[in-house]
C-alpha cells in the first residue's frame, strides 16, 4: 500500500468551537509557520510577526476567561492546539506555552482590579510575556533565588539577575519572582514588570544547540522600580504562585514534546516509504517497521497521558503528579522518537537537508525546561511515597 503522506492527528474535541479552533491552527501552521521554520531556525530568526499573527487569531490567551480577552477554552483543547503549533515549529509552540505561563500569576492570583487592568492587553495578542524564576545559581533549587525586591514607600525596587529566560529581551512583560523576606520558599513574592521598565536589560542571547529562533537570555534588574499595585498575590506567596504555574506549564511542555515527536515520525514515515534498498522500500523491512510502531505507540501514550492530566485540571481536581508524569514521559518519548527518526533516515537524517536533526536537537531541551526530568521523578515519588527523610 503506497504511503500518501502524514495524516492529521485524530483528535477528540468537546465542541464545534474547539474543532473550528483546531482547523484555524492547522491552517496557520501550514501557511505561516511550517514553510519558514527550517530557514529561520537555521538563521536564528525570532518570528515576532508569527506571534502577532497567532495572537490576532486568539491563540495566545486560549485557557483564560473571555471577559478579559481570553478564549475560555479548557486545557484539553488548549494543549492540542499547542501540540499542533509545536509540530509545525517548536519555537512557536514553546513560545506560546511560555506566554501562557507568564499570564498565569495575574489570571489566577491577581485582584479583580489587576485582572481588569492587565489581562486584556496580555491576552489580546499584541503583547508577549516571559517568566522569570530561574537564576544563574538557582535552577532546580528555585527556592534559593537571590533576586531581591525591597519596599520603598509605595514601590518596590528589584535588583538581581534571572537566567534562561525565554523571550528575554524581547518580552513586553515579565512575571518576576523575587525575595522580599526570609530565606527559603516563604520569602518570595511575585511581581508583574513592564518590559520597558527603567533598569531592566537583557544580556546577549545564549548560543544553544537547538531552538535557535527562540531567544533565551539573562535578564538583569538594576534598581527596577515597580508600584505595589504590580505585586501579584500576598507578600511571601510567590513560591506557591510559581509552583501552581509550573504544574500547568509542564503540561504545555508535554504537548510541545508530542508535537515534535509527531513531526519526526511523519518525516520518518515519508522517507522510509520512498527510499528503496535491495529493491524494495525501507518500510517493508520488519526491523524498521517495528521501530516505527514503537515510535507511534510512545506518541499515542504520551498524548493520552497529557490529555488525562488536562481533564483533571479542567475538572478542578489535583493534577500535579499527573503533570509531572506527562512532562517526564512525553519529553523522554520525544528524545527517543527523534533519535530513532535520525537513525531511520541514515546519513540523510544527520544532515540539515532534512528536519530530523533539528527535531533531535530541539527535543533535548524539553527534558530540561520546566523542571528537569530528574525533578519530575522526585515530584512523582513524593506523591507516591511521601517526602524524603533526612
């Protein structure tokens, strides 16, 4: 049976509106995102115009209330849109996930006045956000962060450096976690900082092995002054806010990982159907067919896992353990599938003429961001066996 190209992923969507939304996403991916992906990633071009396009289409505020300009879609729908974006180009999928993460603090913990003032612009598509938690010496141990905010009258003055910030130097607003009190998690507070605040600057973007179109940079806060009206939540509540955002953000990374894995599988299927060896297509050889079957099975299992976690979130049930499981499984699957895709293409897979080598490089970072997969295993184990004893 001849191969007739990759088929759209069959999705279970709850409403006609969600099905239309997915159709719009696929149209934008085919027209605006996928054709430019390889060239712009190779050149390190940040597609700000693409974010403006998908923002105008309403894709940058999908899980948030429509009264503030969001799409009011369940996470079950939002994550499938995210997967489609990442399938076309991870820079766009990951960037959308990060923007959604940056909006979380105001949307979930802001006052009614803060939500009314800030969310319409943040969700409307014209602004792009960044999330500032990690620091040069504070990655997995996020509660040890050193960036400090000191009260000065009705303002706060922020000093310090954040590291590994997606959209660093490009963002219009930053959700910033800074120390305002005692050491440890109880002394951290969240702030919403404008991207053009005086004293805020970004270092040169990091030189990365993948995601070259997505700027990642240190962000410096040198006496950055923000009003107390931009403090999100109570003083000392910042770490709770951060962890809440990360649970949802991990589902975003899981969906992006499955998008990259699906793109790699589609490429491998097309190549092995067309490439002839010993008088027949590669896809006729049982050993290679088994590899393709394992790749597809891992992808379907990952998709089911992140959607199950999303449904728990949508129904208001605890989902932290399932979010960690989804992030762990989906990103490990993406690494395995993209590596196998390179192997199936042989020498061609190792060249930049085919996208498989890019998928493989991009998949690696997904095992690191939003908490390394070692951290995910710690989170899961704590849910299963309780906290570690010392």
